[in-house]
C-alpha cells in the first residue's frame, strides 16, 4: 500500500469521524477499502462523487459537523457561481453571483427508472421518520401529483384516499389496515380511523411551522393555541372561532 493511498484513506476516515462520531460510516469505508488493491482504489476514487454519507433513522450530521468536515478537507461551504447565460462583459467574462450554497443534483439513470421506479413497494421496513418516505431497499416507485390529478378527474376519491393515507405515511391507519386484512382477509376504508394527526409528513411540516412560530390546523385544533388577546376577542364578540 502506497503512502499516497494511506494519506487518502486517513483523510476519508477523519472526515467521516467528524460527520459521524459513532464511527459507523468510518467502519463502512474501512471495510470497503480493505478489499481493494492500489489500482482498484485509484480507479474508484477517480469517479465523480465516489464518497457518500449513509444516513439512518435520527442519524444525520448537524450543520456544525458539516462545517467542521468541510474545513477539514479545505472545501468552501459557500461558492460564487458563474452565470455566462445571464451576462458577459466586453472581454467575455461572465457575471458571478454572491456567495451561496451549491448543491449537486444526481440525474437518475434510465436503467434505474425502467427496472425499479415503475413498480410499488412491497416492503416498508426502511422509512425516513421525518418525511414518511421509504428509503433504501424499501424505496420504489411512488405516486406524484399527476397520478392524484388523474384519480381526481376520474372520480376515484376512495383510491386517492387509500394511496395518500393507509398506503402512504398514516401509520395508525396502516396498522389497522394490515391487522384487519390478516384477520378477515380484506379491509374497507370505513374500517380505518383516519385520525387528523396520523401522518408522518404532516407532523414534520407542523413542527417546521411551529419552529417558525406559525400555528396551523394541520394536525391539531388551532383553538388550543389561542393567546389571551384572542380569547378575550372571541369572548367579547361571542364567536366560537377567530381565524
């Protein structure tokens, strides 16, 4: 093993230790590199974006960890972006933006779209507990707004309700649905409780709104968060609700 490879591996390990103090990501890369020859290692790291961070439930790097990791590899957090299609001066120099966060979007391969994204998931063991979306090996094709528009136009409201609740991230409805099917062999939408706060994604969005000090009725009753002023206004006007 060359000194250059040792230095490269050490840089990867230290960076992953900063991003993931548990050491799980570091152990993964140590195991990955242990089976590579020097030639295979060089070929692997010569790819575009060869390294990635594997997240888990409630295990994501914080902004502080990300900033420290970027400082460790001497990569800027904010960059200026050239916009030649917007403007060029007389010497052909393009304009630049102010410093901003730059993200890379990986385009999905057609092979992946054809072999995986045109089906429905039959396993839901891996799920993002913030958004309710399936991840990892459980991820598959999913319904978009276009599918729901088609269902609405066709008048298939019951199908839309099933796909957006019990078959999506309404975990309470999902448990009732699965248990009822195991017991009776079938289930009806009438058997599902359809609680207002039974949605992982709605709860996450509700938490974000609360963080911004915006109270909504997504998962709860807005009247539960009335200020003394609102309560006195309602009492004075003799109304049941103030929007």
